[in-house]
C-alpha cells in the first residue's frame, strides 16, 4: 500500500516554480492589494475603455485580474481573452441561461453523476465534490444531453460567482473568489474515459479555462489507484500549467491532507469526515453552505439593491461590508464618464497624429542625411590625390 501511495504521488505535476506555492498565493483579494497589480489592473481597465470594450457589469477588478493572471499579465493577450469571454457570453446567451434555464432532470442526473457543492474549507471557500468512480455514463446519457448538461454547468458557474462567493465572503468576513475541489476517482481507469466522457470533459474544461479562469484554489484527486496513472496522463494534456500546479493526486491515504484544509464536520463521511446531510438527501444533494443562509442572502440582496444592480449579473466587489466599502472607494476612484472617455480618445488620436508627423519628419531627415552623405562621398579626395599633395 505504501508503494502505491508513493507512485501515485509521483503523478503530481507542477509548473516547475517551486518557490511559488499557488495554494498560498491564490487569494485574489490579498493579491490585488499589491500596488503592482493595482497599476496593471487599472492599465487593463483603461485599455479596454479606450477601445470601448469594457461593459459595466463585467469590468470589476476581480474579473479583470482573473483574465490578467490567465495570460501572465500580458495586456494584449488578456484583452483578447476578455473580449473572447464577452463574445462567448453574448453568443451562448449566458445571462438568459442564468435566469431562465430549468434543469428538470437535475435529480436523476445526480443519481448517475454524483456531484455538488458542500459547505466550506477552513479558509471559507466553497467545496465542490465529484464522485467520478460512481458515474454511470449510460444512465447519464439517457437522463440528459451534453448540451443541456453544459447549460446547467454554466448556470452553476454563474451562481457561484453571483451567490456562493459573495455568501462565503460575508460568512468568513474576508474576500472569497475561488473553490476547493475534491474528485473521488475510486475505481476509475482508462476504460471509463469513453468518447462521450471525453467530449463532456473537453467541453467543460474549455468553458472553465477560457471563461471562468483562476477560480480554482486547490484540486484534490483522492482514491487514485495505480490504474489511474494512464488516465491521468491523458487528462493532464488538457490542463494548463497553472491548473496543474494546483492539483494534488493522492492514493487511499488522503485523509490527513484533506483535514489540513477542511474541518471534519464539513467533510462527508464517504471522504472520511463526519457529515451526512441525512435530512437533505445526502451531502451531494444538499448544496449546503452559507449561500443558503437567509440572513446572508438578504444582506447580499440588499447590497445589490442599494447598488441598483442585478445580483445574477453583478460581480464580486460588493460581497461584504468591507468588500462593499472597498468597491465604493474603487468606483469613486476609477469611474470614467463618457466625457472623459471622449477626451481620452481624442487625446490618443491627437498623439497618434503627432507620432505620424514625427515619423514623417524623421523620414525626411533620413533622406536629407543620405543625400548629404552621397555629396560628401562625391567630393571626397581620392587616395591618389591625397598622396600627390
């Protein structure tokens, strides 16, 4: 058993930067206090504004910072990723899915694909769990379609951004903007990775990595047997280096590491914890967490109402008293009116004209210098003349 544990731990992949522990540095609220991040977020915001491409409901600093981190703070690449995200939201009708999509087969799907959010870790982050070894793909395919499940997944992601993270922030009195995930892969092997499973995995991975980046804090893969190695080698090719650095692949002796991050009372019994949620149909059916607390939900709704915003589309700066005050200060500091935007745009155009004039002047100067050089070369005494004289 010990040999299996060692071999499984060898599967853990990092991006090679051992000095940077993503488990400790993933807290976006602490990160965006950094003056360098503040400056580059502001530069990113202004870049989008100057191009007229910053929608008011998705331009909060946390969203911008996530896309900056996604592209290693390269402004142009981050802009392209953000605009791709906004184009996807419109094309996929994400706001409509969030408000109107009804997943009637929810209960049946959960029976054949056990998954769900369940309470919080020791830092107040929501915990998401999947029991992949118990997935019945044939029954799942009869209960739903990939297209409908993807819409359900998008709706859940939007709920996490608009409700779960704000509720966790209120409950923990600190900013929460990432999730701790546990995948129980007991009995899972290469034979489970069928064509339909591969299609679903790739579609979900594409959505999460491109449109909801940097929301994963840590991923525990538990009960991984030696037979999981081949499947993991296939799966990890679809994951970027930043995600891989957050993955901990563990064998059957995983509990000690889980308990470092999660209190036993918040961990289901099937993972070694004490919780059963027997009155809610089981832990993965309960969706238990601060986001179901009526007082917290009322506080979040009050914040949104005060800000005259739709809670389904609002972003994470208004999540607690501290975060709300922080957002108001940021709004007062960074709000750019249409007049200011117009003047900035005019100033950029004027600067571009001046640059063009300077380039033309430089070009003429170069031509004059080249002509002078030719004249000098023509009148330069030859070596013979110099010797004779």
